C-alpha cells in the first residue's frame, strides 16, 4: 500500500526538471522552456512582486516618520515619536518612559493628524 506524501514547495520546484528530462529524451528545448516560463511568471507575480511593493511602502513610511507621530513597533508597543535620528527613533510609551528603537522595527506609523476611530 502506498503512503500519501504531500507535495512541498521543493517538490513542486523540482517537478519541471523531471518533466524536462523526459522531454529531452524525445522532445526539444522549446518544450522544456514551455514548462519553466509559466512557473517563473507565477513565482514573480504571486511572491516576488508583492513583497517588493510591501518593502517599498514600508521604506517610504519609515522615511516620512517625524516627531509627534504615533507608531506601533514590531513588538506591539504603541507610543509617540519624540526624536528621529538616522537609524533610530526615540518612542515615548508613557509619561517619562522613553525607548530607543531601530527604524526598521517600526511596523506602522500613524500621523498625529490622523483621526482616531470611534468606539461604537
């Protein structure tokens, strides 16, 4: 009796190579490329491009951060920016409680003029 083995990403990536070996025996290079081109396009549009767009948006948000903005850190702490340096920001979490954080560890920036959502 055969056991069911779930396909992993590695197995899916190697599958076209197995088909290419079969095609090489009786097929041509064009038939091999027909297998790879859609796979590359799928990876680009579903994985690579959206990640690049998220990184660009986050970078722009971090560069636009200024004193007085409310930020959420990657650890979930919410505070107000009191100082912005090249690679670090100082965040005031409560009265008299200030924390230095790397700019890259800021998950979200809310402008001080952004209205707060009502608690309905």
